[in-house]
C-alpha cells in the first residue's frame, strides 16, 4: 500500500457567482472541486471552508520491469466550515466534519521510454455537505506526463497535466465544471553531490496553470469563462532514497508561493508540489 502525502494550501478568494446560490450551496459546489484543486482554507460569501485532502493509493501487482502498471486511488477530502486553526487553542479540535468526499479512481503508469512516462487517470465519487445534507457527484478524467533528464548532478522533470472535472449537485440541481492545463518543471539535487546511497537533497519547482470555463471557487474569482494564468514557485527537502517508518514512505516538506490575478498564496508543501 502506498499512502500519498497530505498537502496544505492556504488561500482566501472572493467568489462572484453568475446565479444566486445560498452560502451553503456555494460552499458545497466549491468543496466538490477540492479533490482536484487541493487542500486549503477558502473564503466564500463570508464563510470559511477549511479543506484537507489525503490521496490514498494502492499499487496493483506488476513485475518490477513492467512498463505498464495500474494503481487504485482513493482521495479522501474532509472540510470544516467557519473553523480557524487558532480555534483549537480555545475550543479544541472540531467535533464534526462539515464536508466529506470520497472519489475513487484508477490511474495507469505507461512507461513509453526510460525517461518518459504517461499517466492517464479517471475518478468518480461523491461529495457531501453534512451541514446542509447536500450531495454531489464528482467526475474527473485527465492525463499527466513526466519527462526526466539529467544535467550534471541535477535531476530534472518536466510535468504536464490536462484534467477536466465535473460536479453535479443533486438538490437544488446545479452543475459546474472546469478544464485545467498545468505545465511545470522540477530540479532535484543532493547536497552531497559526490556521495552515494541515501543523501539529503533539495527540489526546486515551478509551474503555470490556466483554466477554461473556470469554476466559481478557489480556482478563479470569475465564473463561466477563461481564467488568467496562475503561477507557483517553491522548494521541498527530502532524500535521494525516501525514508520510511513502518514501511510508510515519509513525504517531502517545503514551501511555495502561488500568485495570479487577485491571488497571493503562501503554501506549506507536504509531498509532491503537484
């Protein structure tokens, strides 16, 4: 079993809706996209939705030398409405989950060459706003590309992703969707370039992403139209060979900064920056 890392994205955006939705309805529409948009703290119509995404995954049996491998994914996303981290000091941990989504999926690693891998994936599941008993169906389909190359002691990876996400709310009926293109690059270099075996390293990254038909939510402050590009740069620390505790890989840790039209976010990165 491979347990994916939990990423924390801190954001605060004003939302402008093209149609009238209650505050709770707006929250659940945005929460439905959290599986793809990532964890964070979002502000919507005066309410705060705090989201945490945990991407569990299990590799299906395959030969080590196989160029085709399958993986079952189970992103679990939980949310708390109008809860702030500092509330823990006065009131302790929250006693209930306001939002919950489980969106199982299947992804494939297709190794075209030793330095190039494609990763198509599909997901379908449910999201629920427990404070309003509103259910959603969440669907996504996409393709990722990883191209690796080396320059001296630095390992580079070009990352590209195209994904389309649809959220269908049951009551009241409402549908929203978006398509996102993300293009990024990572550069990973050990601190001890002359050593061998497990060594501490640093990974710098950067990416740009654009949305078409952007959702009303954390991705953009506009609805039903193209969104200006967003950018993120940052770094993470780890090791050339991942440390494990009880056979569970420990995630990389780092920081990033995301910016765009009306957006300025400092992000604490746990695991992959993507």
